[in-house]
């Protein structure tokens, strides 16, 4: 699965308005596309307008900079207000677009679809919504805008990164071993003679003695999901003084940064770059190397998740901030349990205690 391309959002609403004008001018094949009026004037809900190729009616765009600027999402109240204003635009619009840097949201998309049908029944313009993910797709499909925005022909610098798992993908499946112990409680049967009993564990069980287990100075718990992240600088400019904030959404027992060095002899002088707060399932990566040049990559500390004993999907939202650039995205971690079967027999005198019990435990490896 190829990692989804990430594009930074424009740094301010003016740049976003310019991007919308460039993008829809190319889509509509409309070199006469314009911004509506000037700052401070009434714009009847329309920031950008034009006649798409072959059309004799106007289309309008309302540009809504969200998240990075106002720290908010597009609301139903805003939609109603802007549609009401756009009705006053002259001459009447044929189509009205909401373009926003806010992320896709099913609730507001549903509301837009309903308003679209309502408007058309009333003989008014169509209403459509393009969230940031939709706009990124359109940028990728329109070369002139791609060159303008991504290749920085009209921007001071170009920054682009790829933040992924160790497999260089935005989705990774990790199989975690557990031990499924099946214990059979069987009634003790006294043999006809007191000769040798082949199974030593049965003999010890008959005598009420503990089983013989191999001697081990230490053990290693294999029932953790261990993984790490990688960051690739795919832009043409160095990434300076950057940090990455992490948010883990899903069901699991606990999460932490794994120790550096051998578990018996940890490197006490090691410096960490990944910090995890188990209580609120958040984390932060502060790299020891705070400049990442173009075409270079860096890996970070290993993270350990103690999973539940069932298949679970964990969504990881990340946000990168740096001296002159920021972006964010999502990764998907799928944890699949694998069971090592172990069967044992315990002899009991009481026939009412004869039964079979199944228990799932961590898989422990002796070292």
C-alpha cells in the first residue's frame, strides 16, 4: 500500500484564496477567473468567480481557511449564512462551491448534499463542498496548479515529508504471539504396580510436587507490539528544528518507549528521541538531529504497545511542526494475535474437579 502524499496547507487565507483561483481556473479552463471585489467590501458569499469553458452562467467559490488559521471546522450555520449571501450575487450563480482547508467530515458533507437538493428544488444554484483532501486530489490532477503549488513556482520554499512506519508504508500489520494454555484436570488413577512412570510431570502431579521447569536467569515477554516510525524529507529544502506530535486512538493495555540497549544491560547514557505518555495515549518525537536535509531519512526510537488479546486497529494521528513548515496525517497499525498452543494435564483425586480450562497468557521466552 503506497503512503498517501501529504501536502502542506497554505500558510494564510490569502494564499488559500490564490490557490483556489489558480486551481479552479485550470479546472474550468477559465483564464478570466477573478477574485470578487477587495478586502472589506460585501462579496455576497463569493470570494472567486468565473465562467467555466462552454458555460454562459457564473460559478462561485467561497474559500474557508480552517484548522491552521481559526482552529475550527466548517459548520452548518456558516453554510446557511454563505448560501443566503450567495443568493444575492448578480447575475445569479449556476453552481456554488465551498472550498475549505478543514479535513473531510461526513456530517457536514451530508448537510451540503441536503442543501444542494433543497436549492435545486427551489430553482437556485447547486451547492458543493471540497475539503482539503479533495483539493489535494485536484491539485495532483491539474499540472499547472501542481507546478504552482507543489514545485513552489510561486512560493518561497518547498517542503514535503513522508512520515511512515518502518516498512515505509502508512499502514502496517504486526503479529503478536500469545500462549494459549489448555489444562486438563483428570482423575488420579493408581497404577496396578509401582513401576516407572514415563511422564515425569504426571509423576510429580501424582505426588503433589511442583513440575520441573528449565532454569532461566531472565525472560523476555514476546507479547508486545514493537514498531518505530521513519521520516523522509521528500522536498527540496532542509527541514529545520522539527518536532512530531503523536496521538494514538484505539484499544490497548499500555504504551511506552522501549528501552535502548540490551534488556539486561540497558545503555544508561542513551538519549531518547521519542517520549510517550501512557495516561492520555499521546507522544512526542524530538529528534537529536534537528536538521533533515532533502532526500534524507531518519528513524526514531522503538515504541512498545501492550495489546489486548484480540485483533485491534489503532489509528495514529501525527502532526509535524518545524521552523517554517507544518503538516499532519494519519497512520494505521493493525495488531493481530498469534496463539502458541500448550497442553498440560493435572491429576486430581476429587472426580468433581475433572474439567478442562483454557487460558490465554503472554508468551514468555527464556533467555
